C-alpha cells in the first residue's frame, strides 16, 4: 500500500497506523531560535495530538520567553509536565541564546477541566 501525505493530522499513532508519512520537526526549534524572526511561535505536534508551544521575542531577549507543555491527565501530572519541559532542553536552548526570563507553563487537561501551573526562571 502506498504511503500518503496527510494534511492536518498531528496524532503520531494515527498517522503511522493509517500508513501516512510523519515528519518530525523537533530539530527546527534551534533553527527557529537562531533565525531572524522577531517573534517566534513554535507548535510541535506530539505523539498523541497534543502540542508544545514555545514563544520568544527575537530582538529583545529581556522580554519573557514562554514554554508551554500540554498533556492529558492520564499521561502526566502538573509536576511531571513541568519537569518534562526541562528534560526536553527547551529552557537550556533559550538560555544558550541569552534569554533569562523564561516562563514554563504546564497545562494538564482533565476532561473539561484545565489544570495549570507555572514557574519562572
């Protein structure tokens, strides 16, 4: 069966099971940080349709950079979600680029309820 290129499909498991190509763009984070973009916004599809969001201001590194990790409660708790931000080296990448005001936000969905916790560097 021929592989398909799907548009708008961000669920890794579904893409693979449907015999679609899945292009992992994780390495673009560093490229985007180094680009000439004044304000960057990076939405990264995750394995099961949840995205991570990284927002920064390219020209003014004193402005806060924001990292959001989104999870379902059955996957991770708020504390685990915050720890995962550090594990993925998002903070380190931004610090290496000269950002010191970094806000980490964990968002965990529990059905219709949303739990939120944040930390500032």
